[in-house]
């Protein structure tokens, strides 16, 4: 009887405990509900650092792009007044003196065109700053750094010639991105280096250097800051000299370009000047070999004076 009584009581005992079990289930359900309700708040909380990083990266890109463009503008300012002084003392001459120099008022447009494409590139570099810092290495090889800068300019000149020629061949591209730059003709000065639509350097410069920066961020290679300083100096000076509108002496364009313009078949100032007089020709930026191979090279133009200055220090071709 006792065992039967215990056995017979067991279902009732279990039944009497079931409300406690239900209460436990309710508490677990409430906890799960609370966790589900707090999940969106957690997602928002996780989003805040992302938005903060994005805002900081954007701000750094804007500021860095403007600062680099300001440095570019300072180089333009310095070179413009140096060349103007050389012209006054007879050491340099306008390639086409019949055209008045009216480009001083284009400095603001030139500034924004340079800053525009440098902003996203600077933001990308800031995002990968730790990777670049770890891969930075000073080699101490000056010749190697110069060869690196020269090689990069050869590669960029290939890219530039391709895109630039495409803009001249496709009317829609020319009118949309490049026509503004060609409002500068015989009045060309260094202030016209990036003058025009800001999307033009975004096409002719940005994709190439984005690819280079991406390569250094994702491949197991080091980079030398000295080589990049040489590169940035040389490419900017060659570009500015190409837009200066003057025939310069070799003792100016040689050192100013870090020797790049002393290389055979390098562009001289008159070559790109001719391009602004006749856009069918001389479409490369640093060298003339792609124009020679592509049938777009022109050495002379009727509006460009070929006569050398008299005296012991003639200007170079």
C-alpha cells in the first residue's frame, strides 16, 4: 500500500510542480524577449564607431587634399614668378609672344581641380595608414629612387596618353571632361596645369594612383619615401613646365625636373604648348614616344617662334 500510494501520488506531485516549471519557462521567454528587444540597440551602438571612423576619414581626406593642392599651388606660384623674371632679363621667352598672358585668374579653379581627386586618394591612404607605416623602408639608394620615379612616370604617361587620346577622340568625353582645359590656348601659364573640369584629373590621374596605392596596401612590398618625394616633385614640375608657355634654358628645366626632361624624347615646354594650340597633337604628358608611335607628334607650329635668343646663353629647344 505504501509503495502503491507513493506511486499513485507521483503524478499528482508532478502536476503540482508544473506551475513552477511554467514560471521558469516564462522567465526564460522574458529573458529571450529582452535580448531580442535589445538587439537593435546593440546594432545601433555598433554603428556609431563606424560612422565616427567614416566621418574622421572623410575629414582627413578633405583636409589632406586641400593641403596638398595648396602646396601644388605654391609651386605654381613660385615657378610662374621665376619664369616671368627670367623672361624680363632675357633668359627665357614666350613661345608665342603674340598671345597675351591672361591666366592669373585661373588659380582658384586649378586649386579645386587638384584637391578634388586627391581627397578620396588621401582618405584611402589614411584608412591604410598602418599598413603603409609597416611597409615603409628607407633604402638609401638615391639612384634606385630616381629610377623608380622615372619608371612610375613612364607607366603613368602610358595611362595618361591612352585616356587623354580617348577624350580627344570621343566628342562626348571631350565636351564633358576636357573642353574646359582647352579654353587655355596661347595664353597658357603654369596656372593652367589642372585648370578645367575637376573630373578630368579624376580620370587622368586618380585611377592610376589608386591602383598603385591599392597595390602597396595589399601586396607584400615595401616603399621608399625618398622615391615618392622624387616622383611627386618630378611629375609636378614636368607638368608645370609643360604648361608654362615659355622656352626655358636647360639649366632651369633640367634641375627643376630632376633630370627627367634631359632624357631623350622627353617632352619640352613647346610640345605641350603646341597641344593647346592644336589638340590633335602631342597628347602625352611627360615623354614624346607614344605620340611618335601613335602618329600624333608635332615638333613645329606656325605660331610658335623657333628663333633662339642671341647671346652666349641661348635657350634650349
